[in-house]
């Protein structure tokens, strides 16, 4: 694993949260594109280490890669941390050797909702200038107003209004950044139709959303420890998307 730089981005409740940053070994001069990773786990479990294998591959392309640690106390708290983490990435971009115009948010499952929180939701602390330029999502939570198969996570919210506030598909607009969604058709945690609905919603308002479905694959199929084949397939799909978006000028 490349050298990891730990940067504290927030202290709350006596706990300090960190960004784990992998600077590119050979960025080729100038500012590098930045990938910010949000792990999954239903907002109550998981670790920033989940996306280390993907981060290493993007790092090898010359990107700055950032693995976000956030509190596992439900979506409201996690989203607050996600927004603060993304703000910190933009504010630290120059110090990290990153290009603030070429930041991409990457997330899986509940981490997909967090990636989208930084891109489309209007939350306390959200800064319009600190939105990612692209979003890459792996079996993401895009609808928090219901439970499977309609969505995921409604039970974590106080009421319908709060659930709607955190539901990305309900906040799609013409400013939603280009997105790619990768989803298995045998997912029994987050139904793949949720990703289809999100992509359709983005494209309907003139945005750009791509979707790639993997027949018969279950939730988390992209993780390196589950399947090297699908880890490589999904990561290469994301790299192709990044070459069409944030890497095209590198």
C-alpha cells in the first residue's frame, strides 16, 4: 500500500475523524484529479479501509485518493461528516496536490448515499462551490424514503420529511454531476431498480448518468475480498468513466 497521509478534518464528541490520503507517486506535474471514497455498511458499520484496493489503482493512475472516516451513528450524522469531509478536501486541495475542479465522489451502498449527499443534497454545511465534478456509485442507496425493494433506510429517520431530505433521487436537478452506477441484479439489500430510477431521473432533467448492471450479482459483489473478477471489472468500468470526465484533461 502506498504511503498514507492522515489528516484530521473534524473533532466531534471527543472523537477526531480523519481523511486517509494517498498522494500520487508520480502525478506528472500540475494538479491531479481527486477521488474521495465513502465506504458502505448501512451508516452503522464498516471501515474506511473498504476501498483501499480501488484507491490504490486510481492512485497508480496519478490521482490523489482520499478515504473518508465517518461516524457510524446513522445517516444524519454520517451525512454531516461526509459534507464536512468533502469541504475539507476542497479546502486542502492545493496542499494535497489536487485539482478542485476535478474531484469525484465514490461510494458503495450507504456510502453511495453519502457520496450523493455531497453532490446533490442541501444539508447544513453544504457549500455550492464544493460539489464534486463527477460521482461513481456501487450498488448505492439512492432512495431513503422506503425500504426494500423501493429504497433503503427509512427506519433510520424520525419521519417522512427527514427521510425525504436525505433521499438523493428526490433532489436530482440539472446541476447533478455526471454519474455512473454499477449494480448487481440479484441485490437483496438495495434493489437494482433504485439505480435505474436514479439514472433515469438524472437523464430526464438533462444530466448525464450511466448505469451498468451485473446479472446475478449480489450486494457488495465489487469488493476485492469477495470476487477479484468483479472487483477488476467494476474498477475498470469506473476508470473508463473517470477518463471521460475528470481525467480527460490529465
